[in-house]
């Protein structure tokens, strides 16, 4: 059979949700024709589980490797760039590599705003608010068009960076600093899981609303006018309670957010920074259980390696203006070797 025939069989199997069969035929196709981009695309699709299931470490690595092949052969395939970026950051926790991935995408799609937004989100999650603000500002400096669905996300990122800029930089939790005050805050809360925003809202507003329902008829009367005033009072209380709950949610769960950032730092760098007592705590287990399976598996491998950084650590960020030049720096070979080892394991 020819490579094209195997590809068509793989595509038919994928449409029937027979993923193993699709992988078998697609791999035969790329073995016969290593530059068959469509077959590599089928491998990337079929490597991921269906029905909105989250991929394992092996599945994510396999899909990412195939996505790299696709964008190498067809650099204008934005869908594969998006898939690769999401796999790197959301599933594998390779945030530094995701930053470079999105920068590579800019070489082939310099007018696309998605890579910049994704870079800003990653930088903000890692606590690099200044760099994230610069990425967002570049959208307006380059007069780029924002899609309607991206306005809310950009606005949220901008607000987050603006609030962070109003605080002293010493208050921004940096996991690579062993004596940062954020570690003490985590230790104080590590025996308790995070509290949800809805629970805070109920604790704050429920007693007030009950009191308003009981007292309102005596104050506003029982007529239609009283009903309208009571409804307005309840609505005002709910809105005020939502704002207060959101503010308290951020304050009370700051140790959880700090621990989440420390976990992201470990998967992004491969270095272990979280103390053992915190790693065995209820707070850590609660957060870890809600991360993707591939993220959990990769973190366990990092913990088993017990590799720690020596001296001062500084983030290695890509050259965000590299797309202006003619050089196109694709991913490095070391990352490909790492992903290959994941598949073998």
C-alpha cells in the first residue's frame, strides 16, 4: 500500500473513533513518506483520547511530537501551533518551552494575536508581571486586531498585571527564593484545602439576606412599592457580596495560589523547590489532584530526580522580537529527546 492509502485508512478509522487503528495506519504512512503532513496530523489527533478525556503523559508527548512535525512541514497551520502550545503549558507544564513555541509561531504568523496573549498568560502565571505587561502592550503597539472572544481574557490579564504593578515586587511570590515570606504563608495553610468563592459568598451574604427579608416589610411596607424596594435591596446586597467574596477569595487562598505557582515552576524548570513537609500536606494533594494526569506524572518524575538548582535562578525568556529578523529558531533537539523518552516509558 502507498502512504496515501494508509493515510486514508487512518482518517477513516479516526472518524470512526478507532484511534489505535488510526495510529497504526498513520505511522505506516509517515514511515513510507516522512513528509506526509496530513498523516502526522492524524497521529497528533489520534494520540489524544476522545470524549473530552485528558491525555496521559505518553499521549500528550506523542501528540506534541506529531504536532511539531506538522508545523515544520506546514508552518501556516495555526491549529497545530495552538495544540502544541496548549499541550506544552496546560498538560505538560513546560512553560518555558511554551513561551519559545509561541515565539516560533510568530515567525510564521506575525499578525496573529493568539501567540502574544498566550505568552502574556504564561508570564503572569509565573509571576513575571512586568514581562506580561510588555507582551500585552505590544498588541496595541503593533496595532493588532483582537478577536471578540479574546477581549475578556486580555482585559483580565491587563487588570491582573496592573494590580501587581501597584504592589511592591517583594510581595510577588518567587518559588526560587527559599526564604521568601510566601513559603511561611503556605506552611500556615497547608493543612487546609482552599476555600471556594461560592462558600465565602454564602457565609457573607446569607445572614444579611435573611435579616433583610425579615426586616424589609417592617421598613418598606407590604405593598408593591415595598416589594420593589426590598428586591432592589436584595440585588444590591448580592452584587456587593459577590465583590467582597471575590476579594476575600484572593486573599484567603493566596497560599494556595503561591503553591500552585511553585508547582508550575517545578514542571517548567525540572528543579525541585517545594519542601517535603509541604509536598505531603493536604493543600498540596488537593491542588495536585486537580491538575491534568500528564502534569501529575511529569511532576512525579521531577520529584524522583531530586534535582535542585544552585545559586540564583533567573528565567530564560525567548527573544520576543526575534520574529522581526529572518532567522527562524525552531525547538531544540534536547526537548525532542525528552519527549521521546516520555513515549518510551
